[in-house]
């Protein structure tokens, strides 16, 4: 019942009474035009009847008449109406005109206006009256009737109605246009609220601004803000729990790793025990890495808004990250290189940006085969800084490139990983107003991870 366009429904409810008003106004105007045309025609009929009646006189003791041309010239019109008249004396003696012109049932000395029809179906407007003639004590009653078809009368009705009808239709059309434009303009704040909500990512839980909203819309938006606040509180509680849990786990994990390492260094000829200790050391290292990743993800999700004035030297930051990872690359016999553009400054959190680059390069090193190549390339494009991490490894299938950004999803099990590296990269990129995409390398071999970040405002 309430589906469909709100603008369309409001337009309907506004224009419905206006259309009814215009319709009633047109009917009233039509009736007014009819009355005016009838009045003009009736006056012409009365004038013609009086002219004809005044020319009835005695002639040698009998009643006679000469119809003056002026009596009929009153009815001249472009519509070529037909004029009928009938003059008869007592005893239905026809003095002039046609006998077929109907007379009203009662004719008196007061003019009687009436409508009539002829045998051929034509409608006419007529007037009749009786005149008493006196001569030498003799009295004669003469009836004069004049009728005229209604072509000119109908044309006059249309001429009177057409300007009014045109004005009413124009008024209705203009009202429709202005109401539509008004509704469109007044609904813009609602559309902005829709866009504000639609353009947010899943972790953006700031309240919607209500300053410029209409009074009727504010309670709705305030209710949405209350829901957002509850969701934000719940999400913050979950992130805090993950952060606290990760912090609490780091100390016992570090202690456990140290104890396992100490036990492995002890001289023991028990091969199964040594194998078990090696497995425990590997599992402990994995758990430590997972805890650190969870802590980093919680930090990225709860990071404060980016300070537009904070400047990061992207090339220097990437160079520092590569220095830390060069030993890992050498251990896997991978050629790790860079093509960095100087003077490239971006806006964001330096620690998170370093974590973003570290995870991208680490991910490429882990999944590229021994003897492979990983290159980091930077460039400037309009107001964005572009970072590409290019490898010649096995790559990722097209249908899995979006899923690898899901937490704990791994496209391959051939290398160690937590399934959190790329989700962390995307979270940090979104937090800092950027984006990350994956695509195949040229020739189809390998993967290109592209990150866009906003340039520092003061950058040239």
C-alpha cells in the first residue's frame, strides 16, 4: 500500500485537489460563458422582436406589416445562423414569416423567451409576445415571434471559454512543474542522507548529520544515529576484547617460545621428544604471528580519523620496510627490488602505513617461488599516490581475488600464513581514504597489488 515513490505520492496528493479545483473552475466558467452568450443572443432577439412589432400597423382597416432590414441585420454572424420569424393576427392569420415556427403555450404582452426545435432537428432560441392594436374602437391582437439557430451562440461560448480554459490548463501544468521541482529540491537532504549512508564502509559508524534536515526527518535520523551508536559501542567492545586478548596472549606466548627454545637447546637423544619440541616451536611461532596480526587489525579498525596535515615520506617509509624484509627475501632466494619516486608524501598514520606496505610485501614474498622476483613501484597520479607490489609468483585466480580480503581466507595452502594480511591491508587503506585492488601481472604470471593513497595536502 505504501510502496512506490514518495515524491510521486506527495505529488499526487498535492495535485489531486488542485486538479479538482481547476475542473470545478472550468465548469463554472463554462456555465458563465453559456449565460453570457444566452444573454447576448436574447438581447438581440428582443431587439429584433421589438423592431418587427413596432412596424405592425393598420392599413385601410386591416393589420399589415413591412419587415425592416434592420430587424434581421442584428443576427449577422460568421456562423451563418438561420433566422425565423412569425407574425400572425387573430384567427391565426399569418401576416409574415413562416407558420412552422413553434409558439410558447401562453403568449402575453410580456416577452417570453423559450427554446424550440424544428422538424429537421435544429435547435433554436426564440422569443414571442402579443401586441394589442386599436383602430376606431376595434382591437386586434398580433403575435410576434423571432427565433435563431444557436451556431453563433455556441461559437461565443467557446470564445469566452477558451481564454479561461487555457489559463486553467496552464496553471495546472505550471503547478505540476513547480510542485515537482519543489519536492525534488526539498527531498535533496533525504537523498544526501541516503548517499551518506550508502557511501560508508562497514566500519564507519559515525552519526549522520542532522543540522540541515527538515524537522519531520530529524526524529528518523536521530533514531538511526541511536542505532549506529549502539552498533559502534558493540563493535568497540569487540575490538577492545580482541586487543586485550591479544595483549594478554603476547606475554605468555613469548615465555612459552623461550621455554621451548631452551628445551630444544638441551642435549637430548630422544628423537621423538626433539621432534615434538620442534613442532611446538613452529606452532608457538604461528600463534605469536596470529596474535600480532589480530592486534594490528584491531588497531587499524579503531584508529582515529586521518589528520590531513600529517605528512609521511612514502619512499623513505617503503625503503625502511624493504630493509627489514631483505633478510627474509634472501632466505627464500627472491630478488627484492624497488622503483621509488622521490618527494612522494602521503597523508595518514605512519605506523599503519608501514604495516600496510609490510603486509603486502611479506605476502608477495611468502607466495612467490624460490628464485622469483618481487618489486615495489611508486608513482604520482593526480591527487593520489600509487603503490604497486609486483611479483612473478603463481598469482591468484580471478574468482578468488575478492575473497582473499575476507578474514582467515587463504587462496593457497602452499605457504605459511594467517589469512589476515590482505584484510589488514584493505582495512588500513580504507581508513586512510584509499583503496586496494589485485590484478594479474603482464603475461598472466604473478600478481600486482595496487594501493591508492591520498597525497599530502601540501604536496606539489
